[in-house]
C-alpha cells in the first residue's frame, strides 16, 4: 500500500522542479522532503529522480507515476471535501459537469430546485468541453453532446439518459441580406465569412462541417473563439456568420438575427451520464429528472 502523503510530496517536487521549492510550498524542510522521496522509491522499488547538475529531475518512470496519480489525488480531494461537508452539517455534495450553453441555460434552474429540495446540498459545476477539462473528471452527473450519425459511445461505470435532440441555427448580423429570411439552406452561406465557436475542432464543428459538405459548401472560417458568446459578438460586429447549436443561440446579442438552417439540418444529441456510484444519491437522481424538465421547457418555449 503506497503512502498517500509521500505521493503528495513526490508530486510537489515534480511540479515545483526542486526539493527546495517543494519544501517551501509544503512548509517542510528539504531534509524531510528528501526522506519522503527516498522512502517512496524504496516503497515502490522504482527510480523516480536522477541527478541533474546540483539538483534532481524526474525520470520517465517518475513522470509517468506523477501523471497516473493525478486521478487518485483528485478523488482523495473529493472525498476530503465530502468529509468536510458532513462535518459542517451539510447533507452532501453533488458535482455536475456540463458544456457551457447547457450550463448557462439549464443548470441554474436545476440547482435552484435541488437547493429547495435538499437545503444542505453543496453543488459544484465543472465545464467539460475540452480534453483538459475532461481529464480526471469524476462528476456525479455529466452532461455531454453526441453525434446523431455516430455510434452511441460506451460509458463504462455510467448510465446514460437522453435529454434532447436539437438542430443548429445560423446567427447573422441584423443588417445582413439574409437576416429577414427566417430559414436558410446551408448552400446560401457558400460565399460567407464563417466564425467558429471553438479553436480546437469540437464534435459540434465536425457536425457543421459534415452538413456543409453535404450542401457543397466548404466553410471559410475567418475567426475562431473559445466560446459561443464571443463568436456571436463577432457576428454582431459584422465579422461574419456563425452556425451553432440552437441552445447556444438563445443568448444571441442585439444586432443579430437567428435563422433556422436546412438542406441538410445539422443535429446533435444531448445526454446526461450518471455515475453508477451516484445512483444511491437522491440529489443526483433528482438532477437527471430536473434536467429533463429544463430541456423540455426550452423546447416548449420555442414552440410557443
């Protein structure tokens, strides 16, 4: 059994770059840090550091151990937080992960209802749109996007619930020649400057590009942003047009028009993944029901 505190000290040395820096950060003496490292190497039978000038650097084995221990330390921090909540008299915690538009449009009302029904509940929200944000994520409820034309992904350790299927729309400047059309075909955008709401191609951009290709259009992306709010602000400023999911376009700024897209209609599926270990958590179960209500509410409001 590995000593967790030694792992913590080891990771601090790797992250800090030296024994002396780790000692300052942890409030230990350099001698104590060295003793922990020596004990961990003896405990594992591995060479975790090697000499480099007057200091030490992690070996390839040491870097691998540091990377693989990240999830362990995250889970330990989560458990420690739960213990702190219980000690403070809270009834428990719930972690929800989501992409940004669902986090803005659905999650606030869900959290309000949860807090009404579980007054001691502490809710954490994490974004899950990038690989970095997804790394080590252990949310009780994870709201994700799926490609309707792709295979249903396997979700070991989690049960899956479909929340909604939605179409994409095109946001254009209010004074654009297409602005009053209400609905356009993707072929109408063949000569337009396009804006992307991601810088690293996401599943949503892949869905858009595939639909555009089916319409004989190769999007001419002239600007990219890390979020849909900025992308739509570019549209309002007259930089170009932006095709994005309908949920994201609910916050389209003044000076823009939102048009339905057809021929073909890009679509995506939104699902909630519930951790198997959270199935006995009544707040997690209730969160799934409330997410379904929130998704239906958006659809009903649009239909009205």
